[in-house]
């Protein structure tokens, strides 16, 4: 039987596994072989497991040396065990953890989502501020130079119809209390691929590109970390989708402001609660209670470095109030095409939409 660990999603990588004492070189060799074997099984196992009703996420946890599958209720564990077996995963190679479901963080307009100090009108418009549609309160992720024109990135689920480029209008800070700043220009369809579970649709990011109106000024590479302070994105990491467990990650959202946590799961595949959507290769970040809230959808995720902030991706989901989930910039570029979000960055316009 696989081990059932009654742990929160963000605690999945902290399980203690005691290995027999042996020479370091031999341990490393065995670990390397085991990791390669698990990596070869992961895509198939993830697709099988995440098709199970009640499954939340799948992760290849290199620190633990096992595949980790999250379920939202104990009754789903037996079906997950059977799915893993169908995929050829030995019972000793995976664990099942109890996890809260992953909720989308768009704040419904009717609910009157609470707002942080970054919810005021921003002129020029910068990252991290409040934006709104007729349906949702969300956060502006980051401004970009794109082959299709000056734009900003926010969540796909913040648009009127997720995965459909239907020209949703975006206001800042919100509809009825600000100005129209942009119109949705790209939000690719969610489709099946090799890693996509049966009867579900997948993408690498919950991201949409919104084209700015010509008369709306914006500042690329700036993020409003508070009502009075802006900081710069001097670099962007659009090549990596793996982040070391424990790395400190910041996010700036319109509801909870600038908060921080540590990477708890990296490149995990995640089911979105209440939908048939699965997001491939997502990052989970766990911090204190209140690290994220409704309305923080679209918040930029970044790390701090001596030379300035490094943009890593965009927040879309929450596991309770102490864990946020973000789509790495690498996946956003896969879905929306090449872009530059740093100060002074440009993108060639010779390739049409940049894809």
C-alpha cells in the first residue's frame, strides 16, 4: 500500500524519509537512477491520477524521492492508488497527501472583494495594481512589450470567458470607479496534450494578454509594492519552470498587498477546483496565514536579488489562505508568445504575435 500522509498541500515536501546508511557516492548514484525512473513515469502517472474525481495535484518531489499526489478527501485515495498502479508506479514510489482544493482567486464583483492600498488609480499604470471587469476584481500582473503591441498580462480566468479571446474590457482600478485601460487580445484555448488527464483541458499558464488602449500610459518593468513605493523588474526568468524548494518568493496582489513565502512544490500539475481544467507545471508557495486572498489573481510572482527584482510568473490560485500557486513565466511564454517585462525591454515585431 502507498503511504497516506495527512499533510497540508504545502507540507508535502517536508515528509521525513529515513534512508539506510551507506556511502555518499552510492546514495547519489541510486538517487540519480531513481529520479530518472520517476521522471520517466511522471507524465503518465499525473494524467491518470488527475483524472480521478477529488484529485488536486501531482508532483515529482525530488527531495522526497517520490511522486506525490494530493487529494481533497480520503475517499479518493483508493482510486488514486489504482490510477498510479495503471501507470506503472510501484506503491513504494509514491505518497498521497490530503490537500485543500486549489481555488481561483478572482474576486467576484458582486461580493465586493476587499482591496489593498495598491487598489487606487495608477497613472501611468504599473504592475501589481487593481484591475476589474464586469465580473471580477483582479490584479495587473505585469506590463510587456509584445510583438502584437504594448500590453499587460493578467489571469485567463479574470476574463469574461476563460480560454476564449472575447475582447473582455479591463478597467483600473475597477468598473464604475476608474477608466477603461485595455481590451483582451489573446487567451488561447485550453486543449488536451500528452500530460492532460482524460476529459480535462490543459494549458501551461492561467494567463491572458490585454492590449492597452493607445491613450493609456503605462510603465514597463515597474511594480507597485505599496501605495507609495514602486520597485523595478530588472530581469525576467522565462527559461525555468523548476524552482528550488525553500526559495523565497514574493507576490504583490490588490487584496493582500506584498507578501512572501517559500517554494513548497515545483512543476506540479494542478487541477482547478470546480472546472475541468488542469494547469501543467505550476509552482506552489507557502507562507503565513493571509499570504493570499480573493482578488490577488494576476499578481506578479518574483524574487529579490541584489541587482533588482526577477519576475518569475503570475499568481492564479490559492490553497487555503497560506499557499498561493503561480504559473511560471516559461509557461506564459509558451501560451502567449515572447515578451519583455523588464525596464526598457523590447521584442521584435517581425514574427506577428510572437509565438
